[in-house]
C-alpha cells in the first residue's frame, strides 16, 4: 500500500492567510483514507493582504510578476514548514490564490507560480487545478466536492464557509455542488472597514438587530435566482455586494447581524429544498464554522430537519488544504479529480499541472 506524503496549500477569498496541511493519503479496499499529520497557518502581512485583494486591478505585466513573486513566497513558507517539522514530503499541491474568476468569459486565474514553488522547495508541485475545467466549458469551481465524496461521504451535506459559502451533496448518484453565495467575505469587509480584524465568535453580530432595508437588498441579489452549476468570485462581491454595505448607514453590530441573517437564510433555503429524509446531517467547515452566532442562527433556520455538525478544529480550518492534497494525489495517479456534475463542464477531468524542480 503506497502512502502519499503530500502538503496541501490553500489561500481563500476571505484573505485570512495561507493554510498548510501535511497529509498522509492512501487507498485501502477501494476507499481513500487520510491522516492530517501537521498543520500551519501563516497570516498575511497587511501589505500582502492589500496586494492580494487589489490584484484584480493590476496590469497584465504586473499581475504576471506578482504571480511569480507570490509563488516564491509560497515556496519559502513551505520550505520553512518542511524544515521546521522535519517532514518527509513526496509532493506539494497548491490551490494558489484566485485573483480573477470569470468562467462565462472562459477564464479563471490563480496566482502562485508552481515552478517558483518547486524551485524553492526541491519538491514536485501540482497546481492550476481550475483551468482545464474552464477550457471544457465548466465553472472551474467548486473543486472541493471530490474530497467531500471520497473523504466525507458519511454526511448528507458538506458546507464550507470561507469568503463564500458553497455546498456539496449527492443527488441521483451524482455529486452536486455550487457556490450558494456570501459567507465571511461580507462580514470581513464590514469589520475591517470598522477597524477590527474580524468578529470573534460572532459576538458583535449577536448584539445587533436587523436592518430590514439591507437584508432585503442582499436577499434580492440576482445570483440567488440562477440555477446551478454556478460560482462567484471577488469581482461579483465588489460589483454587487460592496455598494449595498457601503450604502447602509448603521452600526457595525447591526451590519454584521444583518449579514449573518442573510447568509443563514440563503443557506437554509437551499439545503431545505434538497433534503430527502427526516433528519439530514450537515458538516460545516471553513472559518465561518468558528462563528458561534452564525452556527446557532443557521441551526434555528434549519429546525429539526437538518442536524448541524461542527467537527474538530483541524478539519474546520484545514479541510480545503487537505482536499487539494487529495486532488494532487489523484492527478499523480491519473484519476478524475474534477467532477463535471459539479462544474457543468463537458466531462469529468484529471486536472492540475505538474512542475518539477530545476
């Protein structure tokens, strides 16, 4: 039995930082198994956070330069992690950081040059997991559902609450998944605008009350009426959501309370439409799983129909990094790692580009 020793890297739209998960992944009795051995989170400096957030506005030349320098930075973080923990590593699988996501126009772009990562670390790198799917007519997102199917099939629904909320579940022997809509992106925008890093446990949101005008505007966003497969990116947030938040003159507590209510209403609406048995199970991961007020509000909205399950903190924070590690292993094994039932592509694909150290 071959055990793949691989580091998964994830940087999400919430701009919390870089997640590194050193995993052992193996196949036994036709089932993929995993163990997360070591983890690390690297917070972005204020300068790096701003640069990543504003990368969408860079010229082509400046973006390509940032793609390379960010790849070097990623490589240095991984090398330090390997040396610090004395890790034995076969591969690195990197999601990169999404700067542009416009699948309708035929492109999506994740910066973080694989060649620069591999040259820094001396370890083979698999990255660029989205491009092939978009070339096949898909959304290039979400990608995590392959891991939900192979690692977390005991749960009826898998919900990730990162910058964006996305859901994954089985329907008529097919994996269905899509971006529901907002999660931490709107909350973080409001807290940072008010001078706070984030709302710890949703304590500020809990103190607030509903701003009905803002809630109505958020709930009326056209994206929520679109059929899946569908996905959103930072461009959508800037164009559709930021103007609503900026136009709302209210306290930070009320802005956050209203945003949480909006997130929970939309998630509950989608899940309840797709429940097929009396009490379904919902696994929640991502940074939003640590927001106690959000989790309590969501359980109230779901009632007794769906049981919310928040796993241990390692799975909450590093599930996406783990699944990109799995996607890297599947790519090395030449097995499907992107599902067309999820993305809307012409067919399933074996995605990811392999870079070899110089």
